[in-house]
């Protein structure tokens, strides 16, 4: 029988477990400290981006696509590819610069539009149009009249704006299989832009009437389902903008939010009512865009010294109005936007910024940069004899 008063032996501490907890705690504290420094200390963030995250790339240190200088080429970035159209041949290259496919495209002066896996190509002021899915031609068509604009949504529905017919403008709608769904006719106004909702329910038409002494911009919302059966009775809503406002671009974002860009501001149209997002009053706006995923962007030129200025990038969430900011220490010469990426051409540098306001990649060139193409996953820096590929 055990002695009741026998002294109990204490359990030994698990030294290995204690050491692991201490190490994990130190790592957690270090990560929190580094994150705080990265977010709040710009010089430290620049150093970390350059030497730790390797976000800075230089000319001639990336994959390239060689171009023939004598040929007239048209270049476009879509999905995870770069396409080069020359002499009716569309060559598709991947992110390493390797050719993956050649397609015959009977277009010499192209206009492009892309979304998700889809790329629409049409002859500017011509009659041919194509839809490419991934790397293959899904369908092609010929229209009556001359094509002035083309738009494709993320599900492969295509809208084509046609001029030089008996009407001022005709808009044709195609499904992803290339079947014509309906035509919409505008007798007296010109079309500034068109957009198809992400759920394929609506076609928005931004039209401008310049026949009077004051410019009048209107937005018509067409029910695609109704238009497929009766195009003449398919208009769901018409929104008349304030007099003398010139609309330039429209884009459907998530939850059927229609974002509208004018020369002097950006609005979201919900329930046929405009909600202001960005106004250009009292600041020097040099660029703005709505071609992003659930965001709108404006670049403001802001003086930083006697002879210097910065580019202050305002990125606004179109759903809740929240704003992020990014500052580039130079004046932006051009801005390119697509999906989650904002590309700022600063002359001999390009800064690629995401929609959360963080630097994704910085490209440094030995010469002035004049043209780039950009998608969500890569960008192409176009020179006379080559395209340099930047993976984002």
C-alpha cells in the first residue's frame, strides 16, 4: 500500500516545446514589426521592395519577343499572353517569350478588347470581327457597315458598334458561340461606349447628342433577354446626364454597378441615380480610368518642390467608396489600366501598382518608354525591334 503522505514527483517541463514557442513568438513579433515598418516607412519599403522582394527589374534582364523592324505590327496583351498581329497572322506568345500559336486573322488595322479568357478583334472602320478563346478562334463574322468599337464581357458575349449605315449607329450583340442575338438602332446620336453586365443581363449604351447647342449625354440600359425577342421594346432605363457633361467611358463592375466616366468626374449609376466617386474640381487631374476590377482611379499632379511634382494616385472602391493612395515621385506621362493593375509610365521607368495601392513591379529602362501593353498577369514594353516581357 502506497504511503498516503508520499511526496509527489513533479512533472518535467517539455524543454523542446518551450523553445519552439519562444522561437515562434520571436518570429511573430519580427513579422509584425517588419510589416509595420513596411507599411509606414517609405524609405524602408523601397529598400525591402528592391532587395528582398526583388520588385525592380531592368531593361535587357527580362524575356523578350523579337520584332521585324520593317513590318507593321499591332501588339496586345490579354489573359496570360502577348499577341502580335502582322500581315494577317496573329502570333501568341507566353510569359517567357515562347511562341505558342499562330492564327490567321484577316485584319490589318485592328481594334482589340479582352476580358477573362476572351479576346475580341475587329477591323477598325472595316467589316470583319473575331472572338478568340484562350488561343483559338471561336468564331468570326462579317457585318454590314463599318465597325467603330467592339466590347467583350468576361463570359464571351460581344457587342459591336457599327457606323456608316442608314442609321447613325447600329449595335449588334453576339453570344459566345457567335450567334447574332439582336440589333439596336440609334437614329440621331453617336455612341461613346458600350458595356455588357457580368451576368449577361444588360447592355449599357452611352450616347452623345451634339445636334443642339448644348451637349447631352445619355445612358440606355437594354435588357438582353427582351432584346433577343423584341429589340424595339427592350429598354429598361434611360439616364440623362446633366446638360453639357460629356461621357467618355462606361464599365459594368460586380453586382451590376455601372461606372460612368465623364470629362470632369466619375460616377456610379445605381437604381438610375448617379453616385459621385471622383470629381476633378480643385485639383490638377492628369489621368483617370474605370477599366479596373471594382475600382476607379485618378492621378493628380501635385507639386513637391520648386521645379518638381509627384503623381498622387487615388484608387477608389466603387462598392463602398473606400480610397487607397499611392505616390510616384515623378509626373506620369501615360497611364494604362487592366483588371487589378495600374501601370504608370514615368518616362524611363514604369511602376506597376495593384488596386490596393501597393507596388507590384518597377521596370527601369535605358531610354524613353513610349508604348506598353498590360494585362492582369504580364506587361509588354514595346521597342522598335523587340518586346520586353514583365511578369506581374
